């Protein structure tokens, strides 16, 4: 009989991936599910990026690369950091190519924390943060993001959770799921706490180019006072609609990159040579007009979804400042978030993620992916708002009768 490793007892499945998989299975059975669960845009990767990969394959660039990535890819990442993020990076010593942001974050955690080390995370936060920390032997410590603070940390909230075992702070901006884009004042808080307590800063910036209403993302590593203690994790999954390519990179100080390269050599050898060629085309020049137009379309859909949700009595939903998601508070309708998500999927054929999947502070919220096609977004909103208007009279009793 197979004996599973003890570490798996504390590792749940990813709610976002699981729900998306259920939705895909239902669609294969002919059920007309509209999927607003996983953070996947409707549009495909821009053709000029795909063509760069095709050319690379035709020219024979189909072999393993250096563990840290091809020189061309790392140079493109350095150019991108200087152009977009005000970070002067050494492509040979401070950058490593990774199989997306999750794998880059895993390398960073493996290189910086040990057994029992505590890592401060946001609550709510991306569903994989806490499991990844546990898999690396650490202990995630959630610090609530409160609506009354604009889903931002206050210094006293962070300070209250620091102990002698605290090793790192992990945060995400633009934030998944709340849509918050951290301003200078928010970064001041994180940077000051990290300096005071000698902590590593792990900055997940996968949504860094999709900010709305004129906002601009600021990379915390652009600040000289915390540059050397910051690990910046970036990718192309979201901004260039390249989820299936599994490609990203990490920027950090040379000793940490060297350690991550050693781990990479044993875990995956290197990121895909073909995906690196595609990413080199994406990062090596400013975004082309078709990409900028894509981002404008996404912004319109995000603001549309939030506005439609606000029309429902009992629902509170701010406009997302960045990222892919609407984050409505549905507690005023009488629905439980998990029951509502189940009812929407199995009775009304719309896949969303209950807020409690992102942490205790997410209870009572839903996360909706807004960057599906316009027809899908409009159809989903018609179904969701109709169900929400049924509550509270038909709330919990209807949801409890939902499918399996």
C-alpha cells in the first residue's frame, strides 16, 4: 500500500485550479459553464511572441540551456527591469529564468527559509503561498488585510506578528485577490519593518503591468535601502497571456541567485529553451500596440464587472486597482461564500472562487476573473447578479441544495 509523505497532510489542493478543472470537466460533458475561476485571460499569446518561439525551434534551439537561463533571455529581463521597474540588474549574476512565478517563488523559499522559520503573508493571499511555505519547512503567518484600510497592511499589524522565528515577508502587488496596487506609503511600511527586523522581502509582481485608472506599479527592489534583501519574482503568465508557456524569472542579489541556480540544477535543470525564446521577444522591447490595446480591454472588463456587482443590494465591490479580479463582499446578501460558489457552479453554471479559499479574512467574499471574453463576462454577470438578488430569502437553503 502506498504511503504518502507526511508533508502532504497539511497541503490542500489549489482551490483555483481545482474549480477550473471541475468547470472544464463539466464543459466536456456539454454543460454550458462560464469559467471565472482561474486567472486566465480569454486572448491567446500575441502572435509576434509565438513566432519568436517558432523561429527558435526551427533554428534548433530545442536543447537544455544554462540553469540560470539563456544569456539572451536574462539580458531581456534586465532590459525590462530597467525600462519598466527602475531596477538596474546584472543579467549574469542577479537573474535566473524559472518555470513561471510559482517555481521561482519555490526556489526563493527553499533558498531562504529552513525548518520552523516563519514567513509573513497577506490574509487573504494567493492560494499557493501557504502550501509552498509549508512544503519548504516554514510556517506561514497570516496578517489580515482589512477593507477599511483599503486591503493594505498597517505597520502595527505587521509588528504584532513578528517573532524571533520570523525570516521573511511575502507580498503581492497588484494583489490577488483584492486588486490593491501598493503605493509608496504601503511599500514604506514593508521596507521599514524588513530593515528593522532584518527580514527577506519576497515580492510577487506577476500582475505588475496590468494596473488600472492610471496607476503605476512600483517595485520595492527599486528602493536602494532594501534592494539587497528583496527577491523580485516576475512572469509572463498574466500580462502577455502566456500561462501555458510556464516562464518567468527572479531578480535577487548574486549569492541568492547562485544558491537558487544550484537548486534549479537538481529540480528542473532549466526553464524551457523555447519558452525563453518567446519571453525574450516579449520582454526585450516595450509592449507593442496590440498588447497595450489588450490591457485596455482588460481594464474595461474589470471595471464593468465591479460596476455590475455594485448594482446588487447588499453587495460591496470596489473597482480593482490592478490585476484580473473583482472582489465583491457578499455578506450583506445572506449568502455564505462557499455555498454561493457551489450553487453558482452546479445550479447556474458559473465558476467562481469563494473568498475563504484565500484565507480566513476572505470569508464572505468571492473572486471573479474579469478578463474572459466580453460575451462570457456579460453572460456570467447576468447569471451571478440574478442569483445574488434572490438572497437572503432563498440564500442558504438554495445553496445547500447545490450539486456535489
